[in-house]
C-alpha cells in the first residue's frame, strides 16, 4: 500500500494539554513521519505521512488524550515527502 501525506489543523482545547507530545508518541507507535506545532491562533497544525489506515488511526487516537478536546479538524492530502524519516515537534 502506498504512503500518503496529510496536512491537519486541529482546533479546540489543543494547546497546553500535551497535544504535541501525544501526537509525537502516537506517530512513533504507528510508524508515521511528519511534524506537529502550535499555531498563534490557538490551533495546532500537523503534517503526517504513512499508510492510509495508520493516518486514520492517528487522527482518531489524537482525540483520546486525557485533557485534549478537539472541536474540529481540517485536513487535506498533500504531496508525499520521500526524504522524511521521522516525526518532530516544531517550536
């Protein structure tokens, strides 16, 4: 199965609740590469690359953090980055 890459924007209670670290560990567990970072408007942006089923699981699992409340998720498919090898938290 081919890899795909998606760009996400999460809104809700997603900053100051461990969302980025939860995303990092979830991505590691699922074999997903990409990055996650807080945005100035209080949302969190992410790009994730992997098998479609893994990305679906990634998105579903992110809402299961202890204090995380996702009100909405915008997502779109973007081109795959063939050079990317890990998942990072951007500051």
